[in-house]
């Protein structure tokens, strides 16, 4: 078990200057002391209420738009059970992550936790997973933004151009490096997704009523059970899209590192978890019941064109704000690693801002390329869930309980119960990793073979 690095100088080094290469070279100058003090204040302002807002920004976004189509694949009963059940598991694993942070306050991100469990190897593996996950998440928002702009404008402009526009917007919103600053945008983000969902539900309900009145509802019926002919690939992609909606645990270490009272995190994860479960379950069941088996992902594509354009327009803030926060977390991970023993990491100097802007620009470019190479909304979300969220939300927190926070005798009733629970979550995560990855890749190959989707860097519609 290795010792994680601390991104904050300890008592023995706090009064000594730290250069860009991480070497302590003497007494701090007044300028360096000011940069250090300003940086510490800048990144220690997050309370539990703002943490909840930041978590909402990071969590309640694209998943909301994909779950209704999962209900169409799984049926109403299995859809609701999966949405509520996975949500409760995500709340528990987020609680475990918080307990690890409280027990090991020197942890600044998920990769540091990987070092605690697996030394340098664990640190490097989790670092790569974390960077890829965050970049793929940004990519999914870039793709969704492209779809939104195509629907809103109804123009013949090449989709790649819209992708570039989305990438530039995502980059611009990601410039503020502090989560406290990002939280200010969270209120706009949350209002955006709630209004967009509301418009979609109301429009779907009106269309359903009109179809019933004109006796043209036959093709719109919803089902309590999976439709006949549902394949393993279809079912796993549907479940993976629900899992995608509960991916907030990945950023929790980074968010908690800015809290002035970290133990208050429990209030935030319960507030977020219950909010997510209610919004996902209610909105998805209503949209599915109104639209039926023909519901698409994103759900706004399933309503009439005019209202769809309005809903996508309202959803633009959540697409770009929620997407950019993933870039911020990835940027903080890389920037903090490069300048972990330097005042440059506080991003309050010319060198700090220059390196920060360079890093988030590279992340955004990579995300844009991914969005163009995998231009399928549901398959991209499913692949992200299988490869990365299976670990960050399920099997890694379960391993954390076994290796980092279990206390007392194995034979105590509490440890036996929690051991069984975490073992089940561990198995669940590994099944999602294997089955979900296979299903996602197989569906991507099937879509390419059938010609039902555009090619990489295509100018055609992405929906």
C-alpha cells in the first residue's frame, strides 16, 4: 500500500518556496506567499449546498435524456426497478468514497485513492481511467450539442462544423478552474434540464392525447415488460444508459477537496441521489408512457419538430455547462500532477493560467475527435458506462471498503453485512464492465454494418 502525494505543502515545507519543477529551494518570497495564500482561499470555499449544485451540474444531464429509450427496451417495470435500484447503489458507493476522503484527507482525486490501494501501479491505472472517462464524458456532450444545433437550426451546415462550435463553447465554459465558480453556473444548468424535461413531457402528453382522440395510437403503446425479440445487446445497452445517469462519484474526491467542511458531504450526496432518482423515474416513465416504444435518445427527438427545437434550445446550457465541468476535473487532475509542488497549481499567475488553458484545450480537442469517431448517442453513453463508470461507481468503491475503511473483526454482524453488500456491488461492476463493453462494441459494429448511422467525421445528421 503506497502513500498518496499531498498537493498541499505540510508544516515543514509551507514556509519554503516551491519552484515549477517541485523543488523546495529556500524561504518563500512575498510574491510566492501571496500566491499560496490566495490559492488556498480560492480552492477552499465549497460548502455542502454548493457541492450539491456542482454535483447536479456534473450528474443530471445527458442521462436524463437517454433513460426514456432504456424504458422502451426494458419495459416499464424493469426500467423503474433499474433506475431506483442503481440510484440507491450509487448513493451508497458515493458514501463510501466520502468516508475514504475523510479517513485520508490527503487524497485530492480518484487516482490518489488508486495509489492507496495499489501503489504506483494503482495510481497510474486509475489516472488513465479517470482521464479517459472525463474526456469521453466531454465528448458525449460535444456530440449532444452537435445534435441539438442540427435540430434547432435545421440547416444543411456540415455536422463537423457544429461539432467544432460545440467544442469551442465547451472549452470557453471550462476556463474557470474552481468548482466554487462553476457552482454559480449550476443554477442555470439545473433550471435548463428541468425546463427541457418539462417541455418534452408536456409535448409528449399532448401528442398522446391527440393521437388517442384521432384513433392513431396503435404504434405508440408502452409495455410493462421487455418487447419480444429484445436481445442481450439491446438490454445491456439500455441498462448501461441508466448507469451513465449515476456517474457523479467520479468527481467526488476532487469536489470534496475544495470543501471547507468535508464531513457535510453526506447531505450533498443524499440530496443529489434522491433528486436524481425522482427526476429520472418520473420523467422517464411519463415520457415512455406517452410516446411508447418509438421513444428515441435523446428523448427530445421523439416529439414534434417545432417543440423539439424549443426543448433542445432550452437544454443547451445543461449540455455545455455539465460537459465543461468534466473538462475542469480532467484539467485539474493533469495540472495538479504536473505542478503538484508548485504555486503554479493554484492557477493565479501567468504561468498557471497559460498551462491551464493549454491543458484544457488539448482535452477538448481529443473529446471532439472521439465525438466524431463514435457519433451514436446511446452507444457512446453505453460504452462510457461499461468501460469506466462500472469501476468508478461500482467495483472500485467496493474494493475501497475492503482495503481502506473496513474496521473491526470480519466476524462482526456489521462487517458481515457490509462485506456481503460490497461483494455484490463488486460483482455487479465487473459484470457491467464485461457485458456492457461487449454489447456496446457489438452494437456499434452492427450499426456501421447496417448503414443506419453516419460515418466518422460525417457531414450528415447525427440523429
